[in-house]
């Protein structure tokens, strides 16, 4: 099923997530594929659809900093980085405190998380709070900003939330902070100089 990024489309997409389904949706960077991160069966299906190695953990998208704080530990320095760069194309690897997420996402002590700067995604997250948010592509292939190209490549999802073509500078930048030092895991749309507080 393909729906528009309007009130009805958002409602249908959030229902699919609640029921354990797989959704393809636009973000501020590329098209993403996701599900309820607490649903182990849905998480397993994401790995299958993407042909993604199980050793590669899945990131999550969150609606707000308050929701992020429910699942991870955030120190003062990290909070300053967050306040400057979220919503936006910055993914942070943080200390995970939510035991259920450790189990459902098969994680150890850390999780990659961000708040995307996309009206469409944020409307969806307003209903779901947290969703798995990995790029909607087969592992090793390029990510998609055009919905038509994405539909041709990705199969076996339950609903496609069409937000049109995304104009972005690439995927999110991934960082980890240790002792107030920023370690870049992947440089993407955001340059390291722009992240600093």
C-alpha cells in the first residue's frame, strides 16, 4: 500500500507500525525503512528485506529528547551537542539503558539514535515515539531520495509513506562522544566543524 504524507496517510502508517508491520518512509536525508523497535519479529523482517548482516545493529529515530532520555544516558556535553544539532542529520551512539530494546534489537550497551528534521517523519513519530530508522535499500547499495526508485528496489514492506523526492546532502553523520571528545564513525550530511558547540 502506498499513501501520501498527509493526516490520513500518517494515521494508516502508524497503525501498521502498531500492528507489527514494516513501513518505508521519507526522512530529512534519505528514504528509510522501519518498524516498532520493540517488536522482535518486525526487526527480523527488516534484516531480511535489506539482506543486512545481523552483526550490524539498527538505528532508531525518536520524536523528542525526552523520549530519547527514556532509553539512553545523556551527559551535559552530549546534551549541548543534541540541542545544537537535533532535529537534523546527526546520529549519536549513546549508552542504552532500556533492557527491552537491548533484547528486541539484539544490542549490547549502545544504540544509534537521532531526531530527524522532516515534518513528515516527525508527524509519524508523534504517534509512534520511536521507530527503527535504517536506510530503505539493499545493504551495500546506494540509499534513495526518489520514492519511485526506492519502490523498484525494496519489496515485502506493508506500507509506503510517500513524501516525494528528498533534497539532502546525503546520509546522517554518525558520531560517538567519549570524555567530551567527538569521534566520527561516518561523515555524512553534517561536517564535523558544524557539530561542535
